[in-house]
């Protein structure tokens, strides 16, 4: 058999197993990678990424964002296509995001839809078609922020519609009324799954204080917490099943730019209200979580579950992405050999302190500047193509190789009964 890529001596890790001394053969070709002593994990699936958003003129677009993704071992992303309140149809919204991503992405991608104006036409006619034809099977709703906020009534309408279409609903939830409504009436129905991000595992609100305007680099929502004990509780929550996914929530803004973080610095006076929310993190998500594995805070199988398998399953990509198995897309990350597995010093990675200059995004800082990494993706492989070769030429993939993913329904988070059909919106 002609092979595209043969990976030998692989310690293959999935969400359930660690299989030593495997060969991974990808058909038709030429290259052999010796993965002796290193883990081979599925390509990362980052299910929460903001790219080319109108509210972040200085943020990453698809080219630079996905370039940084491959350099950090992420091979699939879900980004947001955002409806403006003035837009009465989702068709041009989705078309516009296809234009933004098409031909620019290094990795495969799909869209979550941010619904800000759920008209009856959209709920009854457009959404069913977007699920069936467009491969969009998740929506995100906001209970806060004026340009995006929905009323409780609208939210319930959307949830009933998305439920009957088998779509996954993400909610930026900050409303006591609806929390009560959900608790009382939907608890026995709706599985509620939790997501967190690397910054809530490593950073505290100390980063916001006493450093002049530098604190703006770590302004995000929800805000960083005060107590270092909270970080330990977050790690415990990753291991004990409290969290289902770890995403980056990459929502980047340049620091030294009047339309970036410095929008919050007016004539030398800082105003936290004007600082745009969000942090860059698409490239560092996988390596930061893998650091947790090296520090014995997380099993390597749990790492795979949280960063690849669960995001793929939750968002309807569980039959092609998120694990290493025959028939699945050959999206892989090959890590450097770990200490105990490899005596050959040459093959090990030299620990390094992160600087934003080593990153591939289009942002002028990283909140993880100076963090010391003992492992990093040595290679990233998207559908059998090596796209990142850290010891060689770095990013060796090409933009436009990434394909749009038409997704199916979630294979996690399906409700247990269907009483909801009785409450279908009448329009
Ligand atoms: C998981 O760990 C967190 C943090 O320690 C704790 O609050 C939570 O109760 C634990 N959950 C389970 C199911 O053990
Ligand atoms: C900033 O300072 C300039 C010059 O003193 C002044 O014209 C301007 O109104 C100030 N802007 C704000 C927002 O205070
Ligand atoms: C690649 C990149 O954006 N590098 C920037 C890192 O930050 C320094 C200073 O903060 C900038 O000078 C670099 O351009
Ligand atoms: Zn977000």
C-alpha cells in the first residue's frame, strides 16, 4: 500500500486508552515520522473561537488565527457567525462568514450561529434549512450585552425551536429569572454541560492590579478569580467530570492599539468599562493543558477527552473528529518524547519560556508570556498533511487547506424526553 504518511513507534492516546508502540498509516505516499517516546494525540478541537468579529477590529482573522491553531496542535475550530440585530435573515450572515473563512483557513472549521434577532421566519424556515443543508447545528444566545441580548421570552422561543431541530444551544447566562425557570422545569430534561478555558486554570485577578495599564491584557469575561485555591478547584473539576470541554475562547485584541485594549486608556486615564473583553489563546490551549498532564494534575486520556473528543461529540463532529481510529480524519498531534519514555536527549524538547514573538497570531502579546513549557506539539497533522513542523520550517500547511465542516447533531447532551414538543413556538 502506498502511504501518505507513516507514523511509527507511536504511543497513541484516546479519551479511553493509551496504546504503546503503534503504527499509524495514512494512505498514498512518502513521509515517515518516528514518534518514538512521544504521545500521539488526536488533533485538538477548539469549540469556542472568535475570529474576524466586527466588534474586534484588531483581533485575529481566519488566516492568522488558524495559523496559530496549527502551531499549537489544534486542527478543528468552531468560530462564531454573528447576526446583527438589524439583519432579518441569516442567509447573508452565514454567506459573509463563509467569505471570511473560505480560502483562508489552515484547519477545518464550522460555525456556531450567534442569534440576536430570532424572527419567526428565522426560527421556522431558516434554522431547519441551516441544520439540514448548511451543517450548522448549534446556536449561541446572549442574556446580556445590548447589541446581542435577547429577552427571556425570545430565549425560550429559540430554545424550543432548537430543541425540536436537535441543535445545541449555548447560553451566555446571567439572568436569575431564567435560571429559576430552567432549574424548576427543565432540570429533569436538559443536560447542562460546562466549558472552561486555560486562563481560568492558570491566572488570577492579581494580573489585573498594580501594573499600570498592563492589567488590560487580562480583562475577560467572566473575570479572573481572586484566590489561587480556585485554580486548584478548577483542575479538580476537570478530572472529576464537572467540565465537559476546555476551549480557548480566543477573543483577541491588540494591546498597543487605540481600537484594541487601549480603547480603555483615554488621555492617560484608564476606564475598565471601555477595555474590550477577551484574551488570545488558540495557540496555547493544547500546550497549557498538556502542562497539566506533565504536572500530574490531569491524566493524558482526560486531556484528550476535554480538548478533542468531547468538543467533537458535543458539537456533532464525533464521527470524524476527536479521536484516533480507522475511518476518522487523520488529525493528529505528535508531542515530544517525555522524560521517562526517551533516553535520547537530542529528541527531547528543550524547555522554553513563552514569548509572544514565538507565536503565530496577529496579536502583540500573550497572557502567558514567560510561562515555561516542557512540551509543545512537535508536529501537527490535518487530514494526513503535516501542517506544523516545529523543528523544521514551523507552519508548513497552507491557508485554504482547511475545509468547512457540515456538522450533525450532538452525540452528548441530548435531552432525555421530548415533552418540549408540546411547547413548540407557534411563530
Ligand atoms: C469536583 O471537584 C470540584 C472542585 O473540588 C468540587 O467542587 C465538586 O463538588 C466535585 N464534583 C464531584 C462530582 O466530585
Ligand atoms: C483628551 O485631551 C484633549 C487635549 O487636552 C482634549 O481635547 C480631549 O477632549 C480629551 N479627551 C477626553 C475624552 O477627555
Ligand atoms: C509576533 C508579535 O506580535 N510579536 C510582538 C510581541 O510583543 C512585542 C512587544 O510587546 C512586539 O514588539 C512584537 O511585535
Ligand atoms: Zn466567547
